[in-house]
C-alpha cells in the first residue's frame, strides 16, 4: 500500500514535523510512505535519513520568473521532492479550476515529479450526478497526459464530504469499492491497456487506525491521510491497523 501523509497546514513547529519524519525514517514496513509537509519544511525533511518519498502539497503553474510566492516544479525537484499533490479540494476551494489543475500536472511531469491527483465530489445526489462530476474532473485533468506518463500518476479519490471528519464519516468499504470501479471504467475508456495497468487509485477522507482496514477494498492501492498522519503515534497505529 501507498500511504501519503498530508500535513496540510497542521504543523507549524519544525520539531513536530521532524518527529513524524524520524518515525517514517526508522520504521520497518512494506508500505510506501510519502510525506507531504509544507513547502517550508520540504527540503530539510527530504534530506532526513530513511526518507525516500516526499511530496509537495502544491506546485506553480509557471516554469520560473516574476511570480511572487510560487514554487516551481524545478525547485521542488531540486530540493528533493519526488511527488506533488495536485488539485486537492482545499486548493480547489481557493479558486483552482480544472484548467489550473491540468496545467499543474504538466508542470509536475515536466519536472520528473509524480502526481497525486485529487478528485472528489462535494456531496452525493440520489440520482448519481456526482459520477458525471468525477468523470469530468478526471477527463479535464488528464486530457493532456500522454500514455507513457500514466505510470507517474496516482489518483486520490477524496470525497469532500468525508474529509476532516471522524472515522464514522468516512466512506463505507462497499461504497468505496463501487466508486473505484466507476473511476476505473472512466479511465479504461480513455487510455490504452498498458497505461491503464499503471494507474493506481488511493482513497482519502478521515482515514485513521479505526477505519483503514475496512477501506482496503479491491483496486485501492493506498491512502491519502490528513490529520492521522500528523502525529507519530497516530501514524504508527494506522500502519499497525493496516497490517493487522
Ligand atoms: P483527513 O484529510 O484525513 O484529515 O480527512 C485527508 C485529505 O484531505 O487529504
């Protein structure tokens, strides 16, 4: 399984970030752990012993130049990032539209960064309109991605209604399985068999030690974890629950 720890803006003290990184650096696990600290902590965490995978939480749409506050793909690559989260709902809320998401994916791939593309509906309507919404998000984000690049794309299905809640509010295993099948169908219609075989789908939204085992359903290859990844104990508990 792939576990992405998205620290969001939770940890302001470097010591707190480093405490999680130390655990990840030392832990013996078969799972691939990708930490996503803030830009400010990225470089130093990437240089910590035992940290193999590190994600930025965002990337600039520009290559370089007069863009105050932006961090380019080249910069992220240079400081040791291996992945970048693109299209997180909390960024989309700040005005990031499908076109910006697609541009950021291109920037990441050009800088040899793997993309963790977040998609997810705000709410579920009884008529299944949210499925068309997911299809549109996938199509617009990946429209410009060449088949050879699909091996560098992870899709994180994160229904907005399930993010940042307690474990009871996460999706059920049954409903997750159905949605993942739908996402795979959309992808299968768009890419050739070889590219399709590379695609990995993660789930995110209130994942913790309490519910993670129930969310291991066919074709889910990992989890994007927010709050439960921000403390060494909750991260360790989550990894234990995954293996139990
Ligand atoms: P959460 O966040 O685990 O705190 O719900 C997940 C995410 O938004 O990536």
